[in-house]
């Protein structure tokens, strides 16, 4: 209790000094936030940088570089159909989606 009492007395005697020193300490500890980066690529997070898998991944990414891994498909209404938002067309879209998701490529 004596240590907390002396600390409390020190804070009450020089509150401005304690306030400024805690601000300086806080900003000093927050300095790392400026240089902090975020990674979301699974390869960068979980694969060791010097592993063969990472070396192969970097090579394939460099040689076969693409801007995205997403595939966009645009469905248009058949001729003479004004509204594609009907259950029969949703069934067709559902089948097409399942077909695309079931595709696999083996090398």
C-alpha cells in the first residue's frame, strides 16, 4: 500500500508532469501503428517464405499473372423475354451455377 500511496501523492503533486509523460508514453507506443500493414493472402500468412510451395506460387504468379481470380458471367434474357426474374429462369441460373462450381481442373 505504501507504494500506491507514494504514487498517488506524486501524481497529485505534479499532475501536469504525469499527464504529459503518459501522453508521450502513449504516443511512443502508438508509433508502431503507422508502419503496421495488413495481409489477407493465405499464402503470405501461413506458408513459410523460404518453402518450396511459396517459391512455386511466386513463380506461377509471376509467369501467369492475372488481375483477379474471380470469374464474371453475365446472363441475358432470351429473345422476347422481358422479365428474367421468374422462378423458371432462376432454376436455369441455379443449374448453371452448380455446373460451374462442380468444375475441377487436374494437372
